[in-house]
C-alpha cells in the first residue's frame, strides 16, 4: 500500500464496516468506530510502522478492490487486523488472495491470529474454511465496540 492508496482504502473500509457491522453494532456505533479506526491520517501513519504490513488488491483500472493489514507485536506474534473487500468482489476469491499474501509475507511464523465480532458469520465461515479455529471468546467488555468477539488462530507449517 502506498500513500496514494490511503483515501481509497479509507473509503473501502468505511463502506465495508457499515455494510458488515451496522446490523450487529448499530449504524451509529459502526460509523463512529469506523471513522476513528479508518481515518486517512491514521492509515497514513500506519504506513511508517515497521511492525505493520498493508496489502491492497487493485482492479485492472487501478481502483482498490480489497485491503488487508497484519501487525506483529513485540513477542513476534502476528495478528491479522484487517481484511476487507468491496462487496462487488464477494465470492471472487479476492479475500483468499489477500489472506494468502499476508501468510506468504509472514512465512516462518508459528501462527496467525485475528479477532472477529460475533455475528459476522460470513467472516467466521471464511476463516474456518482457511484453517482458523476459535481459541478465545472475548466478552462484550473486551470486544470490539462493546460487542463479544472471537479470537481465531491458524497454525502455520514450519519452514
């Protein structure tokens, strides 16, 4: 991802969040959280963080069709923090392609984890199909937007 991608990625994230999470969290909460988390200046600042890797998927015309971001903590654990595709790309395999790009970029790590809001059944099913298992349930007090969430993890083959 480059700095030029930031406005388009911010729009994609806002649209994706509103489409996915408004029915779960409510439109007002979803909009507030998305506006905070996906503000262009916040995304631009992440580009300078050596512990975060961002990926974009572009259409033939150069428009952004998908985005993923993974972050490594001080213990060397990697968390997939974002994976979003434009809803026009649902079912095309683009989400799987982005996930595979993240996995390839982190070859050699023992596992990849992520957090997904309970009720996001489409995402939970996607991650299960790609080898992730629920390892923890976070109560509403600790979940995203005050909603329960699941921590899922995929063990990765040793190189």
